[in-house]
């Protein structure tokens, strides 16, 4: 059987999609090639969120065509994922060496498409159509792929996004929101736990919108269904996402639950309360704020104000003292003035984020922001990016230093990638901790005393605490 190499660009959802495709191909008898140099099939799983990511994937494919394809003409080359979805056939027109273009609702069709291409039944395949229930097709895991992944796993709970932020291409690449059912998700989580997984991260474009569309659909068809959605089964006052958290929390043997990425709008009192009452839901929240200026937030169509955002942070910190709060921020959104940007700086100072992913605004086709007036010059985007980065890193470093001398609980993931004599683990608030330890600690919850810090890393000593 052929060997396959998948290179992934972009977010955790893309990583998860690649893992599923790899696991499905392994189940069909494919082997996983250690690099593109020896693979019979090379798939690039692409990202579209920023122009830079698209350019990188196209550049990579050009190199593969010029290099690998020239020496091994039978190698199958394919694009899958977000850019494949948004560009479709255009990719083959631009890069005639490409054999396969597979959209975001077609990952589970990878094996059959490759069979057809390899057997010669079809020369080229472009499949970017919508497919009902494709959200439930991302479920296979490669737990034996690496020691780390057998302790912690990602579970995709939904696909698509209905938020329509004016900067974002995701609704065009992933389609509208579609959620899996709670029993289906819980069954996948139970299976993972039975195979040694201790920590599950629930994954979606906007996880806090989980099941909302299905709930609305059920209400609008109330006469036929009695208001029952296929996602949730009771008249609980809690959102479908909190109902899902409750269901996953009941799984014996599971130690920790995380989720990403949510939307600030989704932090209702039921979710804040879930942090306080569910011990497995760890003290960590990713709250993508995007801007500290109300004017820009409105232009972005985010649906909350700075004050509302600060209120959520306050409530979360009250419910879970010590909670780690991270964010996403876009600098240089069209029309962002120096005053708007300073409001973002002041918000970052006020919240003291534990970390922030800062993005220079990138014009995306078909999005409303791409057509907005007052596009910010690239030089200013870069300068604001630098100023915000310095501020965020300075605050984060101080917060890391405050851990020295403290005792924290970590879940041990396994040997560190850089130094196999060291183990790596994560605190409940999602900080990486390195410590000297052996393989027998993998998968254990351990108490560690923090002795020093590095860049976004804590160094711990378990010796005294775990005799
Ligand atoms: N759940 C998230 C939210 O609430 O918006 C969405 C995740 S999004 C795919 C990941 C991040 O990419 C966004 O939070 C945003 O900061 C960034 N992003 C999206 N579109 C962008 C664009 N056109 N330019 C720069 N950054 C962008």
C-alpha cells in the first residue's frame, strides 16, 4: 500500500482534520511516511485565515511539483482543507501538477479519491461540495502517533461558523454551523479515555455556539418536533454547549476538559457557573477580543463592547481565581486609528492576558472588511504588531515569574520534544512545565514546585512533593 505525508498549515482544527485523514488512510492500509521525500502521496492541508498562510501553501506545492514530482512522476499531490475549499478548481488551473483538491466537508472521502487517482480510474479530482452530516465524520484518532497525543486529545464537536465577523473568511471555507449530537461526541470521548486519554479539548470554530442552530431549527419546527432538537434532549435552561460540558464531565477516568475556540458572546452565566461547579473544567479560557476599541469592534461585527468583555473577564476570575486567560487580537483593521489602537493597548494592560495571539489584519476576498475604506498601511500594521507584542510579552513574563516557588498540578504528557530526558506537562491554566522525570510519569497528575521560568515555559521540580 502507498505511504502518505500530510503537511498541515493553520489552526488546531486543521491539525485535527489532518489527524483524522491520516487515521482513516492508515485504517485502509496506508503507511505514514516520515517526510515528503519518500511519500507516495503528499497532501497539504491548507489555511485561508490570512493571505500569508495561502501563499506559503501555494509556494510549498510549487516546490513539490518542481522537486519531488520531477524525480518521482507517480507521486500524488493534493490540497485539502480551507484554501482547497475556497479556491477549488482554480488551484489545478494554477498548478497543473496537483491531482486532488478536497474541500472541508470531504475529508472522509480522501481514501476513495486517492484510490481512484492511484488506480488510474480518474486523473484529477476536485470535490468541494457540501455534504450533509460531514461534521460527524471527523472522529478517528492516531493515538499511537506520538506519546503525547495519547494523554491529551482533541475532539471536533462542530463545523462551520455563523458569526460573520467582517474580517473573517471562515464562513466561506467551513460553511454554516453544524453540530454533532451529544451522545456521538460522548461516545468518542469515552473511547479515547478507554485508550488512555486523560484530557480532552472540545474543538470548533466557535464552540460556545454549539447546538444553537439546531435548537433554533427545532423551535421553528415546534409543531412537528415539540421543540426537541436532535442535539439536546431536555428543557435545560443551560446552553447546548454547557449541556455538552456536563455530559463529558461525567466520563470516569477523564481528568481534564478544555475547549477552543469560544466567542466572548458565548460566556453567559451558565458557562461561568460551569467553571465554578465542574472540577474537570480547567482554569483556562481563550477569549478572542480582537480589539479594545468599541468603534472597531462594531466595524468587525463582534457583537460585544469593551465593557462587556471586561465584565466577562471579571466574572471568570471571580468564579475561578488564577484562571489563565489568553486572547486573539487583530491590529491594523481597516479604519483603526492610533486612538483605537491605544484602546487595545490599554485593554491589554487592564486584563493582563497570560498570552495573546496577535495578527496583522489581512484582507480576505469576499469579506466585507476587504472593501472597507481606510485600509491601514502595512508599515503601520507591522509597527502596531510590534508595540502590542512587546506589551503582551512583558506582562506575560511577569506573570510567569510570579509562579516561581509555587506548587502546581500538572498532567504529564511525556518526554519533551527538545530533550527526551525531560518530561513536559501542562498546568490546569495551560502553562507548559518541564521537569526531569521518567516515562512512568506519563499520563499522571503530579504536583511540581516551580523553580525557574523560560520563554512561555515553567521549569519544575517534583522531587520533594511526590516521594
Ligand atoms: N473563535 C474565534 C473568534 O471568536 O473570532 C475565531 C477563530 S479564527 C479562525 C482565529 C483568529 O484568526 C481570529 O480570532 C482572528 O484573530 C484571526 N483572524 C481571522 N481573520 C483574520 C484576518 N482577516 N486577518 C488577520 N487575522 C485574522
